[in-house]
C-alpha cells in the first residue's frame, strides 16, 4: 500500500468527529491539526469498531 493511500475516508472521519462532538472544532479551524492526539485515537478506535462490525455481518 502506498504511503499516500487513505486508510479512512474523509466522510467517515467527519461522521465520527460529529459523533464525538469535535467536528465543529475541525470545521472552525479548517483542518485536523488542532485536534488532540487522544481524540484522533478515539476516531481511529471508532473506525476500527465500525469496520469490525461490517466484517462480522
């Protein structure tokens, strides 16, 4: 897999950020640079949970 390939779609990141209540910060700041690493980790964890559920079905 190339280094530049997306592992998680922008839409999924935004959906999870809304769910976690941080999307407004992302939108206001114009990007993900000010989102804490803990929050980014929570987004990744949630994405993994979603992927695991879809595999189980």
